[in-house]
């Protein structure tokens, strides 16, 4: 099951099929896997961000905004606090083993934005 932090994430997700179908397929695959293994959903906490939204998010933490794959529809964030440490490791391993980026950047890693909770950043090149 795929759940959403709010209506913006739900609306963004509805556009993913045209913006980046491969990333949509990855999310459907992951949601099925996590349901089967752990009887839990995946929860999208962020999909698309404009560069202005990206700058504002990082300015709040006092950091300069890095160039983000969220601005090109190539990344989504997933809530991680609903999983155990073991489940988090499994999800990272599953995505990074099954999916690869040509630029060698990891498909999935756990990270923190200042003032925000930890989450999975899931990145897939077009
Ligand atoms: Zn992210």
C-alpha cells in the first residue's frame, strides 16, 4: 500500500506516471515487497520540489541547498520511522541491489535534513 503525508504528495504521485514512469514502477514494486515482508505501507513524505522550495527547506536549517533530484522528478522521500532498524537495512539493500544509477549514485539512502526527521531518499535517474 502507498500512503501520503498530505494532498501535495498525493497530487505529485498522480503525475509521476507521466513525469518519470520508471520511478513510479520502482515505488509500486517496493510497496508490494514491503507489504509482503513486513505487512506495512510505504509513506511518501515528499515528491517534487521547485528550486525555491528546495532553497527554503535548507535555509531553515542554515545550510545552502544542494542541487536536488526532487526538482527534476527523479527523487522521492519515504517515511522511515514506521520501520525497525532491520527493516530499514532491508529496504536499502533491496533497492540498491535491484536498481542501479548510471552515475553510480545510490538509489536509496537514509538521511536527515536539519530540523526534519530521518527519511529514505530514493533516487532513480531517467
Ligand atoms: Zn530526498
